[in-house]
C-alpha cells in the first residue's frame, strides 16, 4: 500500500506548466509541521514536493497561493536523473490523487485558520468534472460578474 495524507502550507504560488503533449501539471512544495518541538523549543517543518496533473493542477494554480493551507492525499513516487555534472540524483515526490481546501476564502483573507473546516473537497475521478456540483456553495460569498467581462 502506498498512501500519503498531508496537511501543510504552500511555500510558493504554484505555477501551471504543460508537458510536450500539452498535459497540464504543477509541481509545488508544502511545509508540513512536525508534531514536536526541537531542543530550542521551536517547531520544525518538513518540505514535501507535490506533483498535480490535469484539472487538479489547474484548480490548485487558480485558487491557491503562497501560505494557503491544503490537505493532500496521494502516493509516493521515486525517480532519478543525471545532473549536468553527470552525478546521479534521486527524487521523492507525492503524486496528488485528491486535495482539500482547509480554509475558506474569508479565513485566508483575514488570516484565520481553522483546521476543522473543509469548505470544499476536490477529487478528480477519471478526469471528469461534476458540473451540477457548485464548488463555491459553502463559501457564503456572492459572485458578481460584469456583463462586459464576456466581451
């Protein structure tokens, strides 16, 4: 069994990229706090590399920014490559299967965090999108679009 579940904060704004076959993906890092303090009484964090593909990568790049909290579920994938000096380098990444918004937009804007609130969960099943499900229904904010936006 290869399953990983993490809650952390993005260390930078995710950037959407595309493969040569035009498949969208995003590589980003989350900081995950350790459950204990070090000898100095400070809490340390682990920095975990995440890879998201297709629609999930697009959603994350559109709605997450540096410092936003995210819950990740996925699997560990290892790999290797030769660097420019010919040295073998090894990689360990979490390939995202699903993610969850941890904070509402209002909580993020006000700097308030509540780990028990999950206003929206996103799981890309067979790369299909449920158009009948409003992902922003629980945010409580109205959305207004100017008619000139469509021109």
